[in-house]
C-alpha cells in the first residue's frame, strides 16, 4: 500500500513517469493472468474423470516416478561419499528429469488417488540406487538400464491402451514424453555399461530389479 501511494505521488509530480507506470501495471496484470491461468488449468486437470483402469495405471506411474527420484538420490548420496563426481553428475541430471515426470503426473492424479505406500517406494528406490553405487559405475549403469527397460515396456502398454480406448485430452502426450525420456536414460546407461558381458552376480541383481519393478507396479495399482 505504501509503495502504491509513493508511486502515485511520483507520477503526479512527474508526468513523464506515467508511461513507465502503465508498463509496470501491464506487466503485473500479465503476471496475474498467467497465475490465474495456471491455477485454472491445474484445477481443470484435477477434476478430469479418469477411467478406473487409467486411475490405477497413473497411480502405478506416480509410485514409479516417486521411486525413480529416490533411486537417483541414493546414487548421489553414495557417490558423494565415495567421491565419484561422474556418477553424481549422471544421477543428478537423470534425477531432475524424474522430478519433472513426477510433477506432470501429480497434475493428473489427485492426492487421494495416489498410492498409500509412497514411503516404502521411496525406501526401495533409494536402496536400488545406493546398493549398486557401492560397487561402482558399471553396476549403477546396468541397474538403470534394467529399470528403464521395464519402464519403457510399462509405458508402452499404457500408450497402446490409450490409442485403443482413448483418454482425456493431453494424457497421451504426457505418457509419450515420459516414455521417451526413460528410453533416453536406458540407452545412455546401456552405452555406458559397454559391450562386455556383465558378471553373473550383476546379471542376477538386474534381473531382480526388473522383477521387483514389475511386482511394485502390480501392488501400486491396488494400494
């Protein structure tokens, strides 16, 4: 209020500043309109009616992206402790993408429809990232490749379903974007693993990670 009164007094004494004030008012109005548009858009998404199938699928997606964020947090924590800056950079870059995915999905899935097991998903994700980070870069890259291979298939099933049965406008593009990012993560991790055959224990670990991801999806759809 004081700032507004000061501005009015300045303009009254100096008419040359009136044009500048008009610009400031226009900018503030634009900012206000953008905020209102964002709130209206978020509100509209929250009120979209999803089929039971899509609701379950989005719940599993949200749980998965929650776990994915924690996977990279686990990698970062252990890699910093072991002084592995390359792994820290890798995990932070990928982790930011997973945060973006999580934010997108939270716009579509109301709070009361999300998995009630997010705490366990975070813990499981953190351990899935931290454990291989204890054994080095190749173990981390192989783990990420295993996770993202499963996620690609999971998202593709949803794309196929939406193309056949339909979905609210905009949802397909969200799923396709998330899938494309995960495929990029998978391909990058595979390239970093290299062509050399993985040790038996690492192959068993990756198989377990894939199986665990599949089991988590089944549970997250229900709880």
